[in-house]
């Protein structure tokens, strides 16, 4: 199973970064869940199904917010 994080949207593409790598991939928006937003963690199964890992997405957001708070204190 692969994990990708949505970095941004460009037109009809979701630009995603592979977790633990700096590789970027463009995935057609039609291929990802409609609830996906920038920062969503996507999981791609061995069968090619794409889903959002809501738990991992929330953990990443909390870590980022904590870092931001430290920077601006």
C-alpha cells in the first residue's frame, strides 16, 4: 500500500507527494474521493483503489498546527 499526501490542486489534477519521498505525482481529480482536500493523506491499495486515511490526515494536521504555534510564540 502506498501513501500520498495532496500538496495542491492544479486544474483537474491533484498534485501528491509520496510519503517519505520528494516524488510528486499528478492524479486526476476524478480518481480520488470527492472529500479530498489539500493535506489529505491518500492510501492506494494493491488493487489500485484510492481512499482517504482520515486518522492519519488528522494527525498530520495536528502536528503541523503544533509546529506553527511554536514558531509564533
